[in-house]
């Protein structure tokens, strides 16, 4: 069954939270696709994931790479799944994919300071529950650690 996990980005920006969650996914051997709303965001994340931490290497690529299917973590703007991911991250208010049930996990990250993003996340929560998906909600505590709230 698909689990839809919501990460409420307060006290922790996407540029910090996303690499942390991608590292955990990679350590677990999960193949991941990250869907952003624009090519510019994909480019920025691609650069950021190469430089965010000198101590760790997070193998990834973008959908425009010739070897896209080989990457364990793939950045894209499209709904496709060329690397056979079982986990799909949605950022920048990207809507739930029509094939959400094909994934083990959908991770929806939303900006807690953006009223439209919060409203969209609430709508996605309601829709995910109505479709019978398991849902979970995480929020960072004062120290920046993720705490499951629902």
C-alpha cells in the first residue's frame, strides 16, 4: 500500500531538509524520483546536491541525462519514472501524480510559510485518505529533528 508522507517545512528550508531525506532514502536502497515545478529548480537542486556536504556523496542525476534510468535519485519536472523509483518526492506544490498508487511512498514537502502550499497540502491529505492511502505528517522540532505529528 502506498504511504503518503507530508513534511511541513518550518524552521528548516527545503535545501536543508531534502538532502537529509534523500540520504536516508539512499541508505535504505530506495530508488527515488524528485519532481519539481520548473527546470530552473531542477538545475538549482542538481547543483546543490553536489555541493551541500563535503563529507557525503549523494549520487543523482536529472531526467535530461542520457543515463537517467541508472541514477538512484533522479530530478525531474515530469510525471514519468525513468529510473524505476519506488519513492516519489513532490516539491514546489507539484500535484499528486495520477499513478500515485504505483509507488511505495509519496513524499510531499511543503513550505509552512506559504499559505497556498499549506492549503494544497491539506487538500492532498484529504484526497490521499479518501483514496485509502496511509498518511503521515512530520514537522521539525525546535532542534530541527523530524517529529511525527500524525
